[in-house]
C-alpha cells in the first residue's frame, strides 16, 4: 500500500460503537504480541481539556529527556498527527509499514475491528518498536469501553474537566457520564482529577475507594501571579514561579494546574523531571485549533470547542481578553450536539454569526444552524463551505475586529488551510 491507500484502508473500517467492549482490541493486540504490555502510560480521560493536557505533559516529558509518545484524536490537518513521537507525527512511511503488517492479521479476524480500535492497536505497536519511555494516551470517548482502556495500571490516571458530551453513548446525567469515564481507574495506581464538578467528583472518589486507587484532586488555588494575553499565560504554581504557557484561553490556566500537579505525582511514580524541563516544556507546547491565534489584524481565533462546556470556556476567554468588544463568530457544528446551548453561551458577546457546514456526514447544514441562531435572538447568515465562511469573515472585517471560528475540530483543518496555516 502507498500512503493514500493506507489512509483509505484505515477509514474503511466501520465504527461499531462500544457494544462489544474491548474484546476486538484485546484480540488484535494479542495477535500483535501485546505491545501495550511493554509500555508505560499516562492515561487521560475527561470531557474538555484532554488534548491540551496531553500536549503539555508530552512537551514536559520530552524536555526531561524521555522518548515520549502522544496518542490523540481527532487530527487537525493530517491523520499522522494522531500518533506522535517526541513532538513529531508518525512519518508517512512508518504509517504505511505498520499497517501493511497489520492488515493481513486484521483481515483474518472473524470480527473486524473498528477504525479507532485499529488505530489504537497500530499506535501501541509503533510505540513499542520505537522504544518509547512513556506514552501519553488520550481516551477517544468515555473511558470504560474505550479501546485505550486495554492497558494495565498506568503511571498516572488523569481525568480532566467534566461536562456534557457524547450523551447518546455515555448517558444523560453527569453521574452516568462520570461513571463511564471512571472506567479507566485501575487498582494500585494514582488517579488525578481536575475537580470542580461535585457530582462527577463523587463518582471518581467512590470508584477510587472501591478499586484501590489513590485519589488526588487538583488545587487550583495554588495558581498565583497570573496574567493572560494573546501571547498566552504567565503564572506561578506551587514551587514553579513565572511559567510561560503559549496557549490562549482562560481555561488553560486551570489545565496547567492539573498538568503541574501531574508532574508532582509523576515524581512520586519514579520519573525524573527537573524544574528546567517543566519551564522548557510548558513554554514550547503547541496545540493547534485550541484558541489558536491565526491573525492579529484582525484578531482571528480558532477554537475546537464542540460542546456547551467548550463554548462556555470560549466565552470566558473572550470576556477576559476583549471585555468591551463584540465578536464576529463563524460557527459549524455536528448535528448530534447540543447546539442550542452552545449558541446561548456565545450570544451575549457575538456581534453576528456566519454559519458553515463542516466536512463531515454528521455535520449540521449551514442554513439550519443559521435559522436556530436567529430563533434564539442572534444575527446569522449561512456561508456554505468553511472556505467560503473564512473568506467572508475576512472580507467584511475591520482591522480592529475580533473574529472567532468555533464549533468542531472537524472543520479546524479547513480553517487553518484557508488562513495559510496548514501542515
């Protein structure tokens, strides 16, 4: 197979959801020699902030000299981003080689794995062959039945900020959603949670007590000397003074507190992470499409927020950075999301909306989204494709305007490409 054929093969695997649990993943990993058993992991679940948390941790570990894998989803510009090593996506050739070896094994299986199961197993094999010291492993959805949950007790289990998302699969209450995510908590380890959600936190505490995992709750009050600009955050936390984090978003400072607490716990787990690596790693972190600044005049921000919690965080950031300015919003969403609540989060700060349809079969139409925004009291006009939306936003913008593209990571790559920021 060449690269294009490999990507087509990966995407040809159909998605079966969680009904079969982890059986197919375990079966394929066994056929591959159980590569996950030769790796050390930091396992990260949650509703929002998973990707940013993983990116910060991977950057710090790399700065500390560890050969670091970073497994995340979805990608922004190219599929290869999902399987990264020391800050670089897997090469086209390595991706082809891995799947050429896996394909005959998969084709012989009586029950074919789903796309995510297939990718997860390939990543495990790749990281073992690359002799990774630590893999930062992001859960795809939920936790208990997510394919990443085939690992044994990791160095650290992390659960980021909690909110409502994927309710069709995880449940309609916070307790149900938290219970699904608590499925990654394993005996004999340490579980670090973001906190600040009492209903979810009770589930995590009860689970830790039941299975025998030490619970650590992030103390966000340890954040001091905090300043936030379009260049990111400067903050102090516990023993770390004047850290620079080049990620925008009021929520990122709390994600940073979670990460710095994780570093303290990883010390306890036996990793050597000098203070200099913490400062270097935080300052070097890059995580596209998460309140990413694409342009300064006009200010054009891109955010992958895709649920009400994410939109609330975006609204907080806009209020903090631009308290006296209304924002022009380009929005595209998946049809199965709670887009009504998402819209309401931004309405008070939105001057107007331009709606687009992301390139996904699950996407909501631009006209339907515009109608819903108008029904809620906002001004909205459809623009068709993401490219059309970006061009319209820029064409109509004044130099002092603030523009925001938000709604789905599935449109983030097209936004970046339209702004000349593609891979």
